[in-house]
């Protein structure tokens, strides 16, 4: 199953903390203390940049476009081609790596042409009996030892946050596999959350509020806000659902986020 597909198909994510009736009635009017910017959008052959911009006009949302290294983006030349193709459009241009060590394929000069880098911790080696990476976004992910998983997950998260590789936005914070999501509030202890926040603060990394996963929750956002960290919104979409930010807007208003609480990268022009 492809990355993200299970969530689009089932609507299950990160603790199942919000319900549709709440979100449906939370924002009847577009009246916020911040600009709407969706920093986690992908293009596809079936959903072009022009279609994304049309959604932006209709919903009054600005977008940040990200793609994964690998595939069509493997070296400086292909990275610069990706950047140049998007520069003509009024969007932020980002990259979304998935595994540590990704930056070794690119020069510092080429990476500096990006507006931002977003990375999440959803794929990592845990030493399972099959020798395969754990893909915690997959609906069929199985965790047989919850504490062992959390220790490995935290280690992987800290590796990303404490790395010397470029990183501006930490995506999908506090997301858990569906099989253990019911224990969300007990597993994400204040100590674990504080370790993540402290590591992000050292490098001035923003946290994504992810609309697809409905993470992170109110307590984490308030903890990070009180310590001066910034946030972004992300729909993590590649279709007509782009710009759907119901959870993001709901939790941002609940946490009293203002424009100054958001990370806005400088656009390389």
C-alpha cells in the first residue's frame, strides 16, 4: 500500500482525536488571526500546479509544494530542474526527504535554492525479524512491543531533529500507528514531548500541524508555543482535497495561534 493511501481510504490517524461533526461546525466563516498557507502539497500527473493554484484562488490559500528525493530528484541537476519548473509560480518550493542521509546526493549550493525542507519520522529501521523498514503510516503496521517501539521511534525522531542535514519543518509530529493509536495520550508522555520540543528549539525547527493525521494535539502545541516554536499547516495531499485544513484551523484557534506563531520561509526568487 502506498504511503498515505491508508489514511485517505479509512480516515484513521494519530489517535482519532477529532470527529467530523466538530470540524464541520468549527469554521463557518473564514475569519482567522493568520494567513492560510498549506505547506505540504504534492503535484501529480493528474493534479497539476495549475489545478493547485486554482484551488488557492477559490479558498484564498497559499501553497508550498514538496516532493520526495529519489525518483525524478536524484542529484543537483534534477533538483534544480524541479526548482526552476516551480519558480514561475507563486508557491513556496520545498523538499520532503524520508530517510536520514538524503542530503548526501546534493550539494549545499543546490539545497540552498530550496525555500524549505520538511521531513517526518514515519519510515525507520527497527530491526524486525523480516529486516524491512517499519512504515508506521501503513494501515497493516503491527507493533508487538509498544514500549520497544516507542523507544525506537523516539530514537529515530531525535536522529532527524538533531541531524546536521537541512530541516525547517518537522512533519507528522506525534503520529502513531493505527494499532496503538488508542493509547495516544498515555504513550506521548510530557517527558517524550519535551525532548522533541527541546531538540526542535535548538535548531529552530517548526512543527507541522497535519490535517490528514490530526496531529499534534492541543497540549503539545501549547507546550511548543510557550517555548517559542513556530508552526505550519499541512494537508499532505495530491488531489482535489488540497487546502482542506479543517483540523489545522480548529486546533490553531483553540490554541490561540496568531500570524507570528507560524513559520513563513523566505522565497528564493
